[in-house]
C-alpha cells in the first residue's frame, strides 16, 4: 500500500502503518455485517428447536436484520455526513457488538428478533460508512484496490458464517454464533478508534433538514408491511396477508409521493426514468431473491432431508461463498473483455441451470454440483450488471445510483427470506419445518427452486428486452 501524502515532519513509515491499520479496521467493519447474515442462517434449525417455534416465526431472525439494514442504510450514510462519519461508525460498531451479546443471551424468540433488529441497525451504519471512509484513508490511485479488498472481506464473511456457525453450534450451542461477535467487535472498535481519521466537523444546523426522516419512516413501514404479508399465516395467504400487502403498496405510493417533493430525498425518483437502470434494478432484485432462498432453505434441506448434523450443514453451505470468492475477480476481468449485456445473459443462464439442478439433483453431490453452477453465474451477473449500470452515470450521481442498486439487492434478499420461505413452507405442506419428514422437505425444495428457475427466466426476458432496445437505439 502506497502511503498517502505525509504531513510536515511526519515519518512516511508511520503514515504507511496508519493507513494499513485503518484499512484493517474498515475490512473488519465490512466482514462483520456479512458474517451476521450467514452465521444466523445456518442456526435456524437449532433456533426453531430451542424456541419451539414454527419456521415462519424463526425466519424473522433473518428478516429483522435485513429489514433494519434495508430501511436505514441510505439514511445512516446521510446522517454520517451531518454528524461526522467516524463518530457514527464507532457508535455503529458498538451497537452491533452489544446487540450480538443480547442475541446470545435472549431468553425468548421475540427478544431475539428485537436484538437482531438492533444488530441490523449497527450493520447498516458499518456497511454505509465503511465505503465512504475509503476516500479519507487511501490515495485515489489505490481506491479500486481498497474497494476490491472490502468486497473480498464481505465474501469471506459470507463464506465463514456457515462453517463457523455449524462448528460453534455443534461445540457450544446456538448462543455461540452471536457471542463470537464480541471479541471481533471490540477489536474492530479499537482499530477504528485508533486509526480512522478524525471528523473535520459537522454541518451547520440549517443543513440538518437534509435528513429525510419522512422518507426513512415510510420506507421502513412499507417494507415491514410487505415482509409481514409474506410470513403471517404459516404458509397460507388470507385476508390479513392481503391487507398487509395492500398497505405495503399504499406505503410505496406514499414514499414515491414524499420523495418527489422532498428537498433532499432519500432516493431520487428521477433515476427511475432510465429504462436500462430500472431493468437492471428489477433483475438485481430477482437474482438476490434466488440467492437468499439458498441461504434460508438449504439448512433445512441439508439437515432434515439429507440428515446432516450442524457441523456438516455449515461445511456444505460454505462451499457456495468460497466459490464466490474465487470467481469474483475472474468474473470482473471477463466483463472488462466482453460486452456487459452478454455476460449478464451468461450469468443468468448459469443461474437458471443451477436453480433447476437444485430442484432435480438428489443428495449432497447434487446439491454441490448445483451450487457450483449457481454461484459463478451470480458473480458473472453482479459484475456485469453493476458495470452496465455505472458505466454511463454522471460523477455527481454515482453515489445515488449505487445506493439504489444496494436497495434493490436488499429488497431481493427480503423477498427471498419471506416469499421463498413461504413457498418452501407451502411446498413442504407443514408449518413445523424443523420437525417435517424428509420427503416433505425434499418436496418443498423442489417446488422452491422450480419457482427460483422461473424467476431467473423472468430476469432473462428482461435482459433480452433491454438488449434489443439498446441495439435498436444504437442502430437508429
């Protein structure tokens, strides 16, 4: 790592050391939120048994975390600009660490869910501000390398979660998957406190009106109503579910109305006039839905249908993220050499094949083979789709578009945890997935990934339409 410009009288070696450790703190700040998602997923069967709760209730351990991140990640970035990024990041790290301890000590399911929501708030702060800190800690010539490092750390957190979680549950019980964040969180806080650059100073009070409180609340209410609509009823869809779904639709309309009139909106509505962008956002949400389904459904399939213990479940589930780490850089290089829309299509085809394989191939070998198709396809799609979206964006709009891409991804994750979880429960024909017969779980797996393949087919249709419009526009 090249040192940034040293202050008068400051030793270059000392400055290089500070930059290195600042990046270490940012790397941990990126690793912990992704670890918080994947390590909890592998513990769902154990948590269902521990709290004697149905699958639709236990999946709120995942949903509460994702909802907090999704509804707040854009707002906390703005809040960091107002109050000071270093100060808010340190608060976020402490919140994440404290909430992890509360999760490990929770005596009831609903206290666990509340603690997970608090943990999600801390994760949102860490994810939003870690990226913003890169420009303050490394020279511009190394920004790409630093961003690549943070992306790798996120993938490592996702890969580490299943194997580490399975091992810790088998050795110490389910509380250990949350309490492991205590030493990691404290180490992150100490490094961030010691090495991150100090805040220059907050904005004036008159500028604080720029924080979109109304938009944040409307987005939170909309997403909460949507997730409740997809989970209440233990797999069935009744009047309450319909009312909640209508409330989510109304919330979406109010959110759009409020954002169009806000002085400093949470999300710029004008960006949705770009058809290529809206198509990319839709595909991003569909693909994320399918990827989240693998994290939510796989632990039950591997444990109930295939009879694996917690440690083996974690090991098998870590294969996908490991493939993701190994295929990420080659996927990016392929996008640089080929036309991005073609790579998007190739990635979606691989994901469709992987989804079909998950539905039809039996046993552990079949599961691993399917994941070996699905995961590289996802990396190809992400690299190409993000490149296609960001290529023609003005410099002053890159932050907004990046935030919207992140929002569409998180919406897909929520859909995968709620809708695909409901499809799995319905396909298994039982509300008690943790105690379901192997044949029922296998049936649920087949139906879930049959639906997943259909979602990828929709994404392929969108990609083809976008490519045709682009070709016609260039030929005109």
